[in-house]
C-alpha cells in the first residue's frame, strides 16, 4: 500500500484546509485509515481515524468538532477537512493505513499502522 498526502499550505487562524491522501497498491488489504500530525521535537500525535467502510470514525479531543475525516473508496482517497484552524494545528500531517489485525483498537497508536505517507505541511500563521 502506498500513500500520498497533499493539500497542506499556509492558512490564517480561523481558516480552513482540506488534506487529501491518495491510496494505491493493495488497497483491498486496508482496514483502518488515519491522520496523524507531528511537530519537530515532539511525538507523532493522533488526529482522526476511519474504518475502510466509513462507518466508524474517531477523533482526538483536540480536533473534535473542527476536523472531519472521510473516505471515498471509489477514488481510493482519504480526506481531512480542517476548519477553525489555530496556531496549535501547525504540523506535518501524515496519513496512515493498516490492515484488519487490530480491528477498531489502538487507533491512536502510531505503531499499530503499517503504511505511511510522506506528510504534508500545514502552517497556521497570521
């Protein structure tokens, strides 16, 4: 499975961005997809996860109500709609995927994901 994230950029506080993660390869083997983010010098932080069916969704408290994760299986694409962005949202955003081994558990554990994209930088600045 190969993942390619895009859509990052510079945005003012209160603004919006939509990130995209294109999935290719053995896409049928994925069970859960997720977004994480990372700031230099800090640990990778879980943002949101979605089951491959789109039925189950889980958000980190820090983004709940502001971010929306979605998936389009016809296009093999994962999205993250980010609204009401704040300075604290500045980070490299990475998409991740895994098979069905863990079910709907360990969603926020980066070690539970086997496949990672290269990341896209989101900078919130005035």
